[in-house]
C-alpha cells in the first residue's frame, strides 16, 4: 500500500514537472532578464494602443464564441439527453467526439461552402456574402466548439439523478422542472463547457489568421518569431494569462464539487415532457445546427475530393506527416495516462491539498499554446540537451503539457463514478499488486482510460499552436501541413487530407463510445 | 379514489407488472408488500404518472389518468410521492425544497405552512440548511414534509423509512399516520417489511413477480 502511494506521489510530481516546466522556465528567464538590465521589458505587460485593441478584440471574439456555443449547445444537449436507450443513446456521445475535428477543417469547409453559395448568388445577380475577418472567425470557431459545449452540457444533464427530476415533476410543470431543477443542477458542467470554449478560442490563432484577423495570441507568436526572446513573448502574454486564469477560476470553480457520474440506466422523462411550443422549436433549431455543423464539413470535403483515388493520392502524398502525427499523438496518449491518473487521485482529496491540486490541474488550461512551445524551447535549446530539442520528443512534451490536465479530469470523472466499496474490496482481498491492478482497477477504470487516451490522442494529433514552433526540422504533423496548405487556398489535396482526418477521428470516436458504452452495461438498474 | 385496471408494464423485454388490478376507494391506507423486484416501485410510478403502462388503465378520482400512449402530467394528479431515497434538490435549502410545490399560496400562508411542517417533523431551525448538511434521518423527514406540503389528495410512499433505526422508524410512521388522518389523504405505502405494514393498520396487497399474489378485501367493497 505504501509503495503504491509513493508511486502515485512520484507520478504526481512528474505531472507537475511536465505540465509546469515550460511556464516555470519562462519565469526563471524573466528573473534573469530583469537582473541583466532589461527592466524596461516590463512595459510589455501593460497592453496599450494597438495591443490593447487586439486584447479587446480577442476577448470580444472569445466571449461571443462561448455565448454562441452555450446558446446552441445546451438545447442540443437537451435533445440528445432525451434520446431513448439503445444505439441512438450510445451514439449521442459522438456529439462530444466531434470536437476531434480540428478548427482548420471547419475553416476549409465553410470557406468552400460560402464560396459556392457566393457563386450561386452572383450568377443570380445578387451580392455575395463577405466571409472574412471577425464574422468568419466567429462562425468557424463557433461551429468547431459547439460539440464541446453540447457534450459537457450533456454530461451535466446526465449527472442529474432521475429521482430529483421525478420529484420535481410531481409538484410543478415540466418547464418549471427544467428551469428550476435540471438546468441549475447541470450548471457547473454547462459553465465549465463555456469556460473551455472561451479558453480554446482566446488561445487559438490558427482560425483568425486564416481569415486575416489579428488576435492577441498571434501577437505572442509574432513577437517570438521577430525577436527570438522568450521573456518578451512571456511578458506580452501576461495580460492574456490574467484574463484566462480569471475566467478559468470563475468557470471551473463549480466543477470541483460537481457530480460527474456517468449515466445510470434510467431514461429522463420516461413519459414525454410537455414543454412550451417555443422551447420545442428552439430544441429542433439547435439540433439542426448540430447536424449542419457536421454535415457541411463532410459534404464539402467529399465533393471537393471528388473520388476515392484523389483521396488516396493525397493521403499517400502526406504519408510521412500522417505517420509523424500518429507517432506524436500515440506517444502523448500513452505517456499521459500514468501522470494524469496520479493527478486525478490527488484531485479526489477533500482537504487543502485537494484544492491546490484542482488549481494545478486546471491552471495549465489557461496557458496559451505558443507560450508552451516557447517555454519548451527555453528548456531544451541548450548545448547539453539539444538531442531532445531536435527530436520528435518536443511535440510529445508540448502535447503532454497542454492535454495531460484534460486527461486527469476525464480520469477524475471515472474515479468518482467507480464505487469506492469496490476499490476497498480490492484492498481487502489484495494478494498481488499487479493482479489487483489488472483484474480490478483497470477494468473499473477502463472507460475513463479509453476516454482520456482518445482525447489526448485526438487533441495531440490536431495540436498546432505549440507544435508549429517546436516541430523538429524536416518533420511536420498533418495539421501543420493542412494549415500551410490552407494559406494557399483549398484544393483537392488538402480536402483529401482533411477528409481522412475527419473519418479517422469519427471512427476512433465511434470505437471509444462503443467500448465505453459496452463497459457501462452492468451499471446499477432501478429497483422494479 | 385510485383504480388500477389490468395494468401491464415492460422495461425492454423484462416484464415488471402483469395484469395488475387494484383500487383504493376508502381513506384506509393501502399497503403494498412484496420482495425486491416484485414491481412495487413500478406500480407507484405508474400511478404517479412517471411511467406509462403498456396495457391497462389507471383512473384517479374517477377520471382517466394513464393508458397506453397517454398520461396525465404528474403535477396535475394531486399526488405526493416519497421516493426510496430522500431525493432532495441539493441546490435548494430545506425551506426551498419544502415550499417548491406550494403553488398559488400567499407568502404569509406559505411561511405558516412551512413553519407548521418544520415543527411537525422536528426540523425546527433546519430551514436554511442544504441537504448535504442533514443527517440521514433529517433528510428522510424533509422528504416526507416536502411531499405533504402541497396538501395532496393522494400520498404515494416508496419504502420511505429504509435504513432508519427502529426508534426513528416508529416516530416517523406515527407522524405519517397522523398527517394522513389530518389531511384525509389516500395513502399508498410500499414496503417489504411486514412489521412496518402492520403498524400502518391498512389494507395489505401482496405483490410477487409483477402480479397481485394476495389481497385483503377493501372494507365494504370486493377486490376486483
């Protein structure tokens, strides 16, 4: 038992090192620069003039994306939540897995869709729709992030105990029950979803840059490219960091004590609820937008690619990038599990250390991706460590720093849902550590392990913000290749790659959902 | 009155109830006894309108309440329900939980009714607490007080005293009996404990494997 606790502590320390080292080094570099007489650089921390405008624009864009994602995502989640048991109920988790489609693919699809629409409008003598700048960035980021908001809202709705809904239905109308009981109980997860969408939007520069919109996170990247000074980039990122940390602490605070239980085998509202007609229309509208969200990329990509041979040709031409992406993503997925599990165990604590761990796990989500890349360069770009610096370990480390905290949260949800008595029983009948792990703990944790590793794999495969800075010379990930292609406009080749990424992401997601769904079948059933 | 006629209910392929008929026309408590999995909870949920029957009909107060494909909404049935778990809304205080169903009452009347219920169930001073700050016994009493708060005509209780010690159970049963007597509500009480059934001195129906295995006749009326 003591050995197991020591191992967990060791892995938890490793988690802190992997996740915080890039930021820690940037802090250390800051101290060195200040003592070296660069105190005037501190002015970079206070945005003024153009940079203040950029910060305000980034904030406005991200708030609008988060608000839109919640407005569409919550009603869409209610539609999905009400699906009956069986295959449709299991497949609804695909909504969350649509997050796996990188925003750049949405950008390509929507550019092509609007281009086609404009051609039709112009041939009919009407003016085309301008699809550039703020509006286009907002729409594409919104479409890319709706599944995340809907998915986390669905987690929230699923965690509401059916008895709580039933007892409310006996005393008040169904709409009253929804607004006074169901939505307030699901609020932590809904708020967390909005927070994540905001963070992803404000730290992303890939979509705005494709639509010629300058945002604050792009400025950090540009500063580093221009000066090569990590400290200057770090100081410039401070206002953004403050905003993201503030938003994170506000949006994730309620999540700490929220129940993240998986679905029990009970249907919410077994007797059809009577909601006002306008709510019915809202639910149908949001479900339609969710369908558009996935249909537009698929239809556009399939029609642009044209044929199977064109797709296989573009996949073959990018085989080295595909293999490199798989290598990076699979390494990050596997390496993240032990350290994320250790962090998730620490998160279960109810004392002050538990609160500290909650901060340690959620705070890294606020760090802009370019800063992680710049921090990693500061650590490894030294004479004795340059073998690591020039290797494919760098993107793996970047993905671990960015996504291991998310894996920890996924595992926390699984740990909370596992019956503690089962773990206690495993301890009582403990014969051999390895046997206990293989026969008790791993099967109990399997859905969480599958979800966490799939999440890290997909996010690492699509990571761009940090990878673009630190990818070893001569190597590029598939996302990097797509991103560079996109700057020259859509083509059959890039559409073929995007379609391959989408299909792989969806098939992987389907596989994970089926594993998780099958594993949950033995869940407790209501007494009949 | 409650009349259940030839009701059958399936969950997927599993049959929970088969051709169950019963009625409660007099205000004497109706106690449904039966082992786990016998369909007791399903029967109560069907009466409450939380599930829809696959066959048969349920009438409440002489009007149709449920039939296959149609069910009167639960909140229009004038029913109070105590679940096996207290099922208190964790984001509301004890007072919020109890007053949730008191629709159409003035603020003064609501306050008086709340005070009355808190006193009746030894919950004085707990109105501002949240469910996670209550003991198991307190939470059970809040659940019963919440059920009684809107003064429903019909009370459905699904093993409401499970896991309470003998003394608490005795006190709670006395309070339930007293409340039923005062409000003249129809009580349908589900339990698997024959002692508990005996203490309520009501008419007993025994349910087994989804069927009525035995039933005491209603005073003055034959069991259908």
